[in-house]
C-alpha cells in the first residue's frame, strides 16, 4: 500500500507539471516469456474492468499480423482479481518477440497492436515485461524518445526481467516506430496533433488523482498476480547461461 501511495503521488505531481508522459499509469499490461519449445508466450491484461473481450481479441490478432506470426491457442477470459475487481485477459503464443541470439526484444509489434482502437477503449500507455530476459550491453533497447513514442526501461534481477513503460503519442499504428536495438538518446520533438493521445493537462485535479488511485489498485493487483502465476508456470525458461 505504501508503494501504491508513492506511485499515485508521483503520477499526480507529473500530471500537474506536464513532465515526461512515461509516468502515466498503464492501460494494458503485457507479459512475454520464452517457452521451453522456443515459442514466445504472451499474456495481456487490460486495466479497465470494462474492456471488451472482442476488442482485446482483435488487438492480439493485430499483434500477430505485425509479427507475421498468427497467434496460437488464443484464449480471452474475464479473470476475477479481488472481490470487487476483474480484468479482461488474453493468452497466446507467437514467434518473433524475443531473439536471444541477437539480444533484440521487439516492442513495436506489441505497441502498434493497441493503436487505432476507437474511443472509449483507446490505448496509449502500455507496460511490457519480458520475463526471464537480461539486457545485452549495446544491443538491448533502453530508454527511447521520438515524436511518436516515449519509453523507459527497467531491469530487474529478482524476478529476472526487463520492463518497458511505453507511451504512444500517436494513434496511427504505421506512424509509430520503435527500434529493436539500442539507440543513442534522442531529443523528443513535439508530436503531431493528428491521432495524438490526449494531453495530460486535462487530467489535472482531484478527479484525475482519484482516477490514478483506482487504476493503481488494478495495476498492482494484476502485477502481483502475474508474478505469482509466472513463477509457478511450467515451461518457462530463463536466458541460458553463457
């Protein structure tokens, strides 16, 4: 709970000062891990309890099209998190998100799949966790900014993984570009107004802070449940030791 209060405080301060948009809470949480068979397993959890299952299914299919790999075993469910909270989730397998030989992690197909969904289910903030992966110096993508996207990377040793907090500044999937490899820091330019995400200044005030608190509760419930399930899931493999 203390972590949640700190997270909400930081987010509310960010909204008031219009800082880095990567501090916005995620609307979708995506966990990717490498199965023992070599497939990339994907779990998508929508933070909004009202998110339609059919819309999420279309997002997963769009991710497969971006990768050129049709989702296998796609299942969309409504999972109960607590007595009062539920979430729309999807699970499936694809190929091409994790390349351990090159050290590349492909974020672009994941984020593009969420873009262009009509309101009120539009998504612009996504948290992507590559479970069991370690960064490769000079190869793995770190923080990145452009005129269409802002993302921040965090590496964790326990549990092992790389987490990306991504904010799309446009809603045109074709316009969003995320490199698969490390890029030198760039100066982010002003995003195009066409298809851009709503400005954060509209959320300033008590209503905005209350909404952040509600989203925060769902986010931490999803994150904690995902960690417990992933730690017990058979077929998970960590990065092989050199």
